[in-house]
């Protein structure tokens, strides 16, 4: 046990914890949306809206990480936990709908209403960095290219409005799904403890399912609308940030 501690001591002494925050842009890819709407037991919409487009969103987040001191192929391995938020709302648009409308087969353009989408993510990343331009003042390098892969949990909330009621209402639903993320960037140290960085992140989720239920009237008669929307999420994030390293 004493030998193990002695061997680990140099690595612990040169390890590097850090805190960082960042802001950037999230570019979300168009997606097919599987959708179904019922009034009581009658299905009025059942099919797929093709190639729905999402708005570019601001993404904000924070990180806490730890690089281990042991060298691996000239670089260091680290672990990083992060949390972030972005809003890739679905704009009002025309979309090709394939399925059934009112029980009849349909393959035509339809008008899709605006929907708000809020996504909050929490992730754990494994990173690898390479120190460049090292010096006595900056033994870890002034520049640090890095890459990593991580597993995220995404909490997505979809808010939209009912469509068939005499007075339509705002409805919302939330789902939680895992996602894979791959990231890479470069960090530049302004001082031994303060660094700025630019980072790219690719994010791919599993399929979200949003279930809605709302009561209202159609022509004055009471009805219950139930709806289900399903789609996955593919997003590209470019962000800029600042971190404090110890």
C-alpha cells in the first residue's frame, strides 16, 4: 500500500482540476416528426411530417473537470462533468405530411405551427489533451488541443397549442433520453491559471416521445384531445468559454 501511494504521489501533485463556463450557438438538424392526434377515440392525424426545421439557438453551459497528471502518449487523460441549455424551437413552416388525415390517406404539404423546445443536458466526458508550447511558466503548455467523448442525459420540454378546439390551448410535455456526444477544441492559457477555449460538440439523442392530453370543446361539444409527437435530436454546438485551472 505504501508503495502504491508513493507511485501515485507525483501524478496527484501534477493533476489539474478546473472550472469553466461557455456560451455559443446550437445548430439543430432537420428531423422527421411522427405525430398522432385523436379526439376521444377518433384519429384525425396519424403520420410523419418530413424534414422539420429548427431555429439556431444560444447554448450556455458550465464544466467542472480534472486532468490526471500521468502522461499518456505525450498527453493527459481527464474526466469532465458539464451541464448546458439550449432552445431549438421548431419554426412555423410547411412540411410534407405522409400518413392519414381524418382517416383518409394523405401525402401533401401541410402547415406546421410553431413549437417551443427547451433542452437541458447533463453529461460526463472522457477527454484527452496534448500540451503545446510548454515553458517554465506554463509547464502544461500555452495551447492544449483536446478531444473527447461523453454520455449525456437530455431533458426536453415541448410546448405547442392544441389544433381542433373552439378555443385552442397551450400544452406541454417533457421526456428524458440519453445522448451520445463527441467534442473537440483547443484551449489557450492567458496565464498559468486562466484559459480561454473554443469547442465543437456533436450531440445525438435517442428518440423523444411527447404525450399530450387536453380537454376542450369542438362546436360546443366536449372532447378530449390526446396527441403524441416522436423525434430524435441531432445538434452541432460551437462555443467559446473561459476556465480557471489549478
